[in-house]
C-alpha cells in the first residue's frame, strides 16, 4: 500500500513538472510570437536575405589636355546557379549555352557541357563561369541561351566590382594618388584622388541578395534596390606632354648620378597651375618609383636657392644695391666661432653684390645681410614670413611638409642664426615653397598658390571651378623685381649656371648645393642639388624647380651639374621641340567644302532619331559628340576609334542612358 502511494506521488510529481514545462513552453512561444517575434523574424530575414552595397563608380580624373589619368572600370564575375532553371529549360538550353561559352571563352564545348551538367547533378548553386569581364563582355554573356532568362529562371549570378585604372601608367602616380582601406580598416588617402574624394566618389547603390549556401549569396531580382550614382569628374592642371618630359628628364639624371631620390615641378607662371610634377625614389632593386611626394612633403634646408630672399630684401629695403662691392675675404668669414665658406676655396676677391649672387658666394651674401640687419634681424625675418614661407601652403594633400623659419624671439636664436639663414641653412622649406617664391619674381611680384585641380565636372556641366589664389599681391617693388630678374638671367649667362646657357633659348634661375645631415655625425652628410627658375627669361611662361638628393659625389654634386640639366631639358623640349605656332590669316574666309561637311553633320545630329546609331569605326571625339547630342551619357575607355559600343545599334533610344565606348 505504501509503495502504491509512493508511485502515485511520483506520477503526480512528474505530471506537475511536465505541466510546468508545458506552461513555460507556451509562455515562451507566446512571448516569441507577440513580444520578441519582430526581432526573430528580422534576424531570420537578415540571415537569409540581405542588402549588399554596390560601390558607385568614381568619377574620372583628367589631365588639362583631356587625357585620362584615372578611371573606374567595371569588372564582372559570372557564376551559375545550376538548380535555378527548370528541368525542361536546362535540358533544352545546356547545349546552346555550352556552344556560346566555348566560342566566347575559348574552351572546348564538351568542357562546358560536362561542367554545367556536373554542377546540376551536384546541386551546385555557385559554379564559377568566368571572371574579370569588361562591361561589353558581361553584356554579351548575359545574352547567351538560358542566361538571358535572368537570375531566377536562367541561373546567372552576376558579381560586379569596380577597378581603378591609370591609363598613363606610373607617371605622376603619387600626385594622382589613391583612396583605399588598409588592412586595419582605416581610410588611406593620397594625392588628388584622396584630396578630392568627396567629388570623385558617387553614392553607393544597394542590391538585395538571398543566401543560397554558406558564404554564397544570389541576387533576388535583376534590378537593384538603389541604383549607384557616379561621382563627378575632376579636371587636373597636369599636362601629359610636359609631365612626360619632366618625368623622363628627372629619371635619366637620377640614374646617371645614382641618387637616392628627387623631384621636379613645372608651374604655369601667371596662374600657379602645376603642369608637371614627378617624385622618384630609389627602391631596393635600384629602380626608381613614385614612392613619396617629395615636392609637397619634404621640408629641408634649401641652401643657396634661398639667397633670392637676401637680394630682394636688400634691394627693396634700399639698404644695398646690386653695384655695391664686398670683399669675400679669401672665401672664409667667421661668426661666433663658426665659419662660412665659399665653394671657391680662395674666394672671389672684391666683387659686386650682383656678382656675388651670380657666383653664389656665401661670404658676399652673408656679409651683406648681416651688416644691414644685425641690429634688426626681425625686419629680415618678417619679410620672409610675409611671403608665407613660415607656414604651409595649405595644399589639399595629406602630409604637406612643415616649414621652419627661426624668429629672433625664439629661445634657440643665436649669433649664427641670421648669417646662416642668409645662405639657406637653419631654415627649412619644401620645394614647392621655394618654387612659389621664384614664380613670384617671374610673375612681376604676384605670389600665387600652386593649384593641381582646375575644375569639377558632371559630364559637360561645371560643378566647381578653382581659380587662381593670390598669397601675396606684391612681394616687392617693380624696380626690385626688374633688378632681380636681370641678376637671375646672368646666373645662367655667366654665373654658376653658365653650363646651361644657350644663345638660342633664354632661362633664368639659381643653383643650389646644400649639405644635408651635416650635424648628424660622420658618414651621414650628403648633398642636395637643386636648380630653380623660369623660362623664357624675358617673358616667363613657366617656372620650374628640380631637387636631387644624395647624388654620387664621384659623379658630381653641384646644382648646375646635377639638377640644372633637368631644368634645361624641360625648357628646351617645351619650347624648341614643339611645333611653332604662326598667325593664321583669313580666318573669316568662307570654305564651301567645309561648310557642306558641317551642314551635313549638323543635319544628321538634329534629325530626330529614336534608335541608337552605329558608331563603330568613328573617331572617339565624333562619336561622343553625336551621342551626347542625342541626350545620351557617354563613357569612354581608351583612345582612338570606336571598337565596341555597349548598347547595340538599332535599339530604342532612351535619354540619359549610359553608353560605354571602347576605343583602340
């Protein structure tokens, strides 16, 4: 009897436990259904259906002459969901699809028939068909039998990504720049691409995809949820012709002197537009690459090119004249126990201030500055700072070099600060800052800021223009400018740059040979050779600076020998190798043949047409003009004549539809 009661109690206990568990389950299910239901439904959906980002095409980066410097090329990968087509469709289209793939991808027809059938039998929903396809290739493969039915009925899976290409190769690569995400997820920006990314980057689109297997997702529909919007185009100031000259002239000199690195910049005098910039550094393999933007980012002691400040200050403050005579004192003078020496170890005797500048005499220039400003060094330094040389130029790039100009109130100002500044030591500026100063002389005193971009455009519509920026409207009087110009021209005619002189072509400028790391200990010292000036000397069109670091001293290290030839090569190439431009007369004279051709073309363009024309074989410029007049948006890849067009001739014309032209 007792045992029966015990069994009964146990049964009741189990029943109660089961009842409680059942209640708990009911409560949980109710909670999931009504309280947490939205959360779990959302979670389930996110794990099976998700929006993926479609990166927008970045805008193109163009040179001033219309050449493509950087462009986004769509890149496609095609996969096949072998379970999407019905049994009837697969059987009907497997053979023609295999034939089409064989002709297109250059593999045997039997290979694709076997692989696609195998994918079907193995229930493979992500079989790789082809990768790295262009837009034209993608459009072609999309039209193949079975694939033309789309993602759900035909099983085609399209993965699109954008690749950034640089059509002119490695030239100006660092200035063109990039914008990318590093391994730590941080954005890395450089050059024009990074600085103007807010214009170049469009708005990303979205596409809804469904999970079909582990790590494999397939678009739910053919159309995107949100269409990506292309970025704006950026028109740079770079001239590809001048850029090519500057790059190869610098490269040749770096290789000859086995230098560590160097840079060259060519600036348009009146506007400040940078027409060429090359920055080359030696890699471990001994070859030269665009490693760093030295012209923008490397602030260092300039040496003798800084003496231009001395001459301008002395003349403009009316404390000296070019004809004043100074004694070089055997090529050595001393300040606070420190010696200032001339490269000519015996000195230059007694010579004028102008001649001292022309032969780059340290002793002459230092004496002139020290004698006139020793009681008021602030006046001399304030002039330097009025040109903005004590602060960054404010360029849009990351990593602009930090200048250093000592000031008399600084705690480290000493008895050698002023004389050392007079021959370019104890100060630090970037090559672009030095160039801006010399460009101001060429520009009759107006100092302008270097600019790298002239315009932001959306197709043919200007979004923003970047006009000339004036740093200092007049760095000195016109009288001083005229005298300084004469002396700079004489540097090339009969001074340290006389080896560069040509009776057929005028140049003006200043050589520089600076010791670098002279205070870092034995074996650390090396030379930085430079030349900066403008051309032609009488009516300056361009200014230019060349800096070469660490040339092999056995080959040479003076500025006129190492940097000067690069400057001369650029100047000569631009003006003597270019076709001459003669005045064209009778511009208004009628040409009946020309008028007939124009009227024929105009009539064709104006004719209402609802169909896409065939532009294959046409010159790229003519094809673009024709299509844009039909209100179509045109993207161009390559140069030359039209090889392929993404939209087939005869298709219905839709305004603002994008057509991609491949030129060759």
